[in-house]
């Protein structure tokens, strides 16, 4: 007797067929090295699933193909109700946090433990030392300003496991004769080398952020996260994670790439503390997209950072995990293409558990940044930045407000999502959605105006 296929079975088959077709197309476009990297990533992802006893994960959303059965939702009216958010000011024993002392001595460490175990992974208690080398020093003129540019390499001590080498790439540009100036550091995407005869890349509209920073008399720096830890699952046995693990695969609660990149930010701060041109207590961090996620993680875990510009960070960043059917989903972050950013335990929340089962949510990650200032930024759905869920990120900022107020700082003052390009900038935690696409560019002037309230003017 024939059995009719259930709706769930049909949808699953559609996903499988569509996924297999897309995978075959992509494989034909990859080099042998890239194919080997993808195979190693899938193997490690499967190994982690087996370690956790997970047979299958739910499929994530497709953000690019409108005809796909799992096309991402960008309709606010279709957002499902989600479970109440965990209260950042309620202890595990149910008691309310009513003082800064209880926050610092008890509640904050409870939240950190949950993020360490279930979301971003535990950084080892002991990590290798880094020896910074100034590779080159160049006197030049940038945007009409005489500057000194230093190319630096942070050599990570690999004496415990010489098979893995990690050299952190950092560039620092400071106005000539500057002493003790603030520095804006960006987590930089490093593009592959381009052929000598390739046409020049198109210029981004607006004034370059570096020019805006120099106009204030400040310095700027760029840190290359992939020089710290590769942005793929195949690289988890190399980079700083692989070095500490001596080339062995991760445990379920080991740190992922976001925490590793944040570790690299801390090592850059170590260098800044030795450079007299830099005010190491006045370092701002900016990152976009996956590096927006890393920026927020770094700000939460590294108390020496003064201020953060978190651009289009989406799921795994500022977006509320429980708003899981708008744009990027937990299931996307748990998939082979992104799981390496997180702890292995995070996969559980894409099957058999859900985002509603997480012991923490992203408003508590924002709260870990308190009392220091944070700017949450997004582009528009219409221009292609719906994937990161601007409202989901706004809600995280809003629900972090009570912690900022407890610590004597100012929240955004509203739970109402603001109109496009209406910045909520009066408090110490801020938000603005610009009308551009997936880029931080249009919000740079807003951030630098915000940062000027906290960062001291450069010496003349």
C-alpha cells in the first residue's frame, strides 16, 4: 500500500534537491584547494554533530533566491511570537539585581558563563604570548594630512606546537608628531590579491572613514582577523584555536572564530599600550557584518575598549536570537558555512532545540559592554540589508538598557523602533538605521560624532 508523502517530507526533499543542485554548481566553480577546504569543513561540522548526538539540523533561510522554498522572511507581520527574553537583571536563583555591586560580583559572570558554554565558546585560561614587530615605518600624506604608518606583525609564540604558525597583521596610521591620540581600529576584510592588469575597484560613495578620522586629529588602525583565525571550519585545527589545541579538533564548548578574533583585538591593545603616539585608553573598535559580530563580542569581553561601532552584525551579533524567522536565522549560523564562528554547542539550537531554549540572548551580550558606549548600526531592507534584521538588533539595544541605567548610564529611552535615518543617539547605547545597503559607510559620520563625546581631542 502506497503512503502519501507528508508536507514536511516534501519540503525536506525540495531543500535537499535545491541544495544538491546549488552545491554541484558551486563545486564546478571552485579550485581543487577550495574543494578540499569545503570537504574538510563538512567533515568537521559532521564530527561536531556526532559529538553532540545530533542527527540532523533544520535548514536555514535562503537570503538570495526569492524562488527558494526557504527564502528569508523580510515581512514584519510574519514574525512569529517568541519566548520572553531572559532578564539580565535576575540572578539564576531568581533574585533581582538591584545594585551595581551584585551585577559585577554575581550576575555578569552568570551571563558570561552561559555565553561561553553555549554560544561563543570558552577561551583557554592560558593563551600564547605575542611579540609585536614593526615591519615597516612610512612617512606619507593621507587625505592631505602628514602621517606615519606602521606595518606590524604580532608573532604568536608557537613553541608549544611548532606545526602551527600565527602572525597577526596590524596597520597603524597616526598624524605626524601626534602623542597620546585616540585610535579607531577596524576589523578589516582582506581581499585576495588582484591581477596586475585588473581594473581598479569602484570607489565607495562618501568620504572614506579614514579621512574622517584624520580630520579629528585621531589615528586609525586596521586588524586582519583571518591572520588570527581562518574564516572556515577547515581552519579550526590551525590559527590560534588550532595552536592552543595542538592541531586537534575542538570540544563542544571550545571557542569559535568570533572569540578568537576578539582575542586578537586584545593583543592589538597590548601593542597600543606600548606606543607613545597612542592613547591606549581611547581605542574604538569598528566591524561590519561578520566582523560586526566580532566587534560586539570583543567589546563584551575586553574591558579596555572604550567604544564600539557594531555594523550590520545580524544573527550571532546584536540580533535577538529568538526573532528567528526574520532574515538570518540560528540555523544559518549553525550551518557548515558559519558554525566555526561559534561554540560547537550552538548547533544544538538548530536541532533538536530552538532559539527559544538558549539560556541567554543578544541583549545580554550588549549588556556585557556596559557601562561603555555602543553604537548599533544597520542598512535598509530595500537596499539589501534585511538579512541582518535591523529591528532585531534594535531590540537587543533596547533590552540592554536596564543594565546601562543600573550602572548610572543612559539608555535609548524608547522601545519603539525608529523611522529610517532617525538616530537614537542621546544615550550611551545608541542605534541608527541608514538608507543604504550592507555597508557601514553612511553611518560613519554619526558614529564619529557620537564617539567625540567620549574620546579626548588629539594633542596639537
